C-alpha cells in the first residue's frame, strides 16, 4: 500500500518477471525458500492486472471456456474443464450474466465495472493457482463493489491461497481485512506486518493515527511526496523507513517467516516446487490444442464484430453500387478506354483502402489482449497469428467477390465469363495483399494512431507506382524499385490484360488525333505485356506471403520487447 509512485506496481512486476528492461533488479525470487524462474512462477501463479483486457464481443461463458481450453492441463478432459468453468462462474456470482456480452468501453455496451473485475478473477482462478498477484483490484470500483472484491480475495486466502495485491487507498474496513500490509514510499519499505501493528509503530514515532480516522488515508498522506514540500516529504520518508529498518517489528516479521518456512506444512510444497523446476514449456495446452482454441475464439470475434462484418458488407455494397452508377455501361470508344481503366484502378484502390484499414482498426485493438495472454503463457505467437489469418480468410474473400460481382457487368467490362472469373481472382489477391500490409503496419506500430499514419504513408508510394498516374517507364529511376513491391502495378497490369487482351476493335472519332484501335494498343500505351498476366498473379501471391511473413517477424519482435 502506498501513494501513487510509491513503487507498488513496479514491485509486483519485478516479482512476476514483468519488469521493463530499463529497470535494474537485484536479489532472488523464492517461493517457500525455493528459487523460482519465470516458467515455474507462470505455471503456479496468476496475475490479475489493474486494467481489464478482453475480447469485448465474446460472452462471459465463451471467454471462460476459451481460458479453460488454453490454461488448464492438457490431460484434463473437456467435460471437467466445462464443469470447472461452471463452478467458477457460480463461486464469483456471475451466473446471471454468463451469457452477456463483455462489451467495449464507449463502443459496445456490456458488463459493469464490478462484473468486469470478477471476470478478471474468474479467468485467473480457473486453474486453481496457489499464488495470486493482484494489481489495484479495487481501482475504479465504488465502496460496495470494492468491499465485495476484497471479501472474495479474503475467502480465497482462507481456503489456502496466497494473495499478494497492491492497493492505493482502501477504506478502514477494507484495511483491516488484510492479514499483512507493506507500506511503501519512494520504492522503500516503511512498514511490513499486521495492520494493527502499523498503527502502534507510527505511534512510537510520534505520528500516531488520530481516532476515528482511516489508518490507510493517514499512512498514505504521511508517506506521500507533496509537490510543494518535496524536501520535507523526503525527510519524513527517510526517517520512517530508517526507523523501521532497525525496529523490532522488522525482526519479529523475519522470525515469523523463518518459523513458517521450517513448518512441516511446507515440506510437501518444497518437494513439489523442486519437481516443477524442470518445466520445459510454459504452455499447458499442446500446439494443436492452442490452435484449435484460438482459432475458435478468433472466428467468434470475426463473426460478432459489427465493424468487421455487417458494416464492411454494407460499405462494400454501397461503394460498388455507387461506382456502378458513375461508370455505368461504358462503350468501347476512346472515352470508354479512359473510363474503364479508371474504374479498374479505382477498384484496386477501394479494395486496398477498405481491407487494410479494417484490419488495422481491429488488429490494433486486439494486440494488447494478445500480448498479455502470451506473456501469461497461454499460447504461442505463431498460433495467434495463424489463427487470426485463417479466421479472417472467409470474410476477406467474400468482400472482393461481392464487390466484383456487383460492379463488373454494370460498368461494361469484358463480358466473357472467364474474364469475369479472372477479375475476381485478381481483386481477391489485391484484398489479401492489403490484409497482409495491414497486419504488417499493425504489428510494427506502437498504437492505432501510429498505425493509421503509417498506413497512409505506406500505400501512397505504391499507388503512384501502379502505372495509372504515371507510365511505369516514366517513373524516376530512384523510385522505380518501389514498383517491384507495388501490388497496384501487378493488379493494374493483370486487370487491364484481362480486359483488353481480346478486344479487336475500339471506335475512333474524327476528333481523336491519336487513336487506340485495339486492346493491344491500349496495353502497349501503358507498357503492359499480355504474357505477364501469370507473372502478375504469382507476384501478388508472393507479396501476400512476403508482407505476412514480415508482419509475423514484427509480432515476434514486439512480444520479445514486451
């Protein structure tokens, strides 16, 4: 317990191997006297963090079933996992809302603050861990809900669990519910012991807590650094911490811990911990079990995400109809050539813009959830990335097929059915390249704002190198290399070859000084070669794989840094 900046969360992060790389750590971590590493601690503990992170479109039931699939031991049968989920829901009084949507703050209405907090605990206690860390469990809750949450933790502790939590400024009733408290100030220990003894200790220092005053409020105010009185505050903190270091309270606590470690009650625990030291993997589920569970959740998320399905489909239909009205029934004359080529390039731009930005908005919002769950040892990075990719494939195939089907014949593109199918294939490939670029930008960016900025900067050069605004041969040599990675170039060339390859006659008028009389003339004017269509398709496939591989590498780097 302590004021803001006292070092509570930093200490908790250090204990759980979650410190930032800038933090210097010394000493060792032991449980019942046995040194532990990160894998062992992850296997036997849970960490309820201050800020809840969930996939907001899932229900409580769906969320906890997923947690049971990836967090419980792989040898436990499915029926027992479901039974455990039901038991945890009952224990944490979530029965009435178990089929309710979790929700997203400001976007999707869902659970209350208290229900969210209980769901956080439910997720962590599914595996019945003997050790639970909680960071500010009462943050953002009213006094009634705060008391309920601490009461729940008290019951867990009474049933044999060790609960270590940080708390900012509890009510006096909550203060006395803790078995032991550690008062912190500027990263130092000001007191560690029984709550009642803290009052006695400060009284011996001449700063006793007034009657009818909340001890927690008194201690936090006393040990806080007041902005206008930094020197005085630091002197008070130094005095209190130094007095505690040489006080009987510290030594009595040390004696208590030594007696506890020598107790026969802990002998089995020591043997058990020694046996767990050789854990080879932090993951409870196998690779295939992880893939199955994460793929199931990803598919549920895609299916239930309103911005990703209903709005995307509506947007696709509206844009396709609008383009159909503007480019309706183009004729094979000189003006028609310009309009058809413009419609083709606009199709590529629309598919790029819609799919890339859709991926960025959804993927960036889910990344914090992934990073936390991955750090908790729930599933591997490659499992998440593969599941996310597979779950979104159907939607990102339906959209280009729907878009092309509405637009193709309305504009008056090449009427042969084989050309229609080739157009669908090419536009679907464009859609997948845009998705891959969206993944790459999302994984390489620190947040959504940066990702949106990076996406605009990324796709603009590739669009300019597509052969519509500038002939490929006219692009300056120092920028021409960009065209190698431009999906606009390959898609534009492929779609124009598909459109003009067997057009033998284009009308000319007396006003035309330069007349494109055949489809071959149109292709030559843009420096496109008919035989390149297979190369264009292969190039688009390579870009899909290449950008997605770079996205995966970026995600690996991000997980290692976090």
